């Protein structure tokens, strides 16, 4: 799985920030679904497994923290970057408590934002690879256990025949 194969859900109250996010992430060739309506975004997330959610918090227009809360009911594992207008520590803490992976303060620094997106996606990719490897190892253990049981059964049959 390459980072550019990963899917991102982006939710902002206006189109301009969505275009800015697209511009900042184009260098990664990411697949981004962009929404300005939270209901549409939630509906989309029911049908598509996203690898990252980027959501804006604008107090009077789009409560990103409340959207995050609703999103978490559907998707516990998807990492979330939340963009906020200021360095309001209490808002940052609230976002983290609701399950945000990280907080990005506006105005956005392209370099910082790109680095955070890349870090989150790299970590998500690594987690997926580890999870898949764990499943593969579990299957190998089950197969080895089956072979061992069959060998023990055959050995017991041979021992049973030799004692008669």
C-alpha cells in the first residue's frame, strides 16, 4: 500500500480551504473526497473506508469537534487532523479528547501541514501492515498446529499398532 493509494475525507465549511488542502496535498497524489456539508461527509464515510479525516473547526459555521464526535461513533480507528483558527489550548485539548490524532492551527503552513499529513498516513500504513502481518502469522500458527496434531495422531496410531 502506497501513501498515494490512501483515501482522505476532507470536511470544511467553505470551498476555498478545500482547494488549499488539495493544493498542499497534490505533491502526494492523494485521493481526497471533499465536502462542505457534514451530513454528506458522514454518509460517504459509511460507504468508504478512509485512511485520514481532515476537518475544520470554525466556531460559528462548522463545529469540527462535534463532527469528530459523530464520526468517532462510526470509525474508531481512522486518524483525524483538525484545523482550528487559533492557538486555543482548551479547544485543542477538547479535540484530542474527542479522538483527534493531531491539531493544526490556521493559518496553515504548507510545509507543516504536508509533514503532518505524511506522518499520519505513514503511521496508518505501518499499522495496516503490522495488522496484516499479525493475521498472516496467526494463520501460520493455526496451520502448524494442525500439522502437529495430525503428526501426533499418526504417531499414536503407529504406537498402537506396534503394541498389539
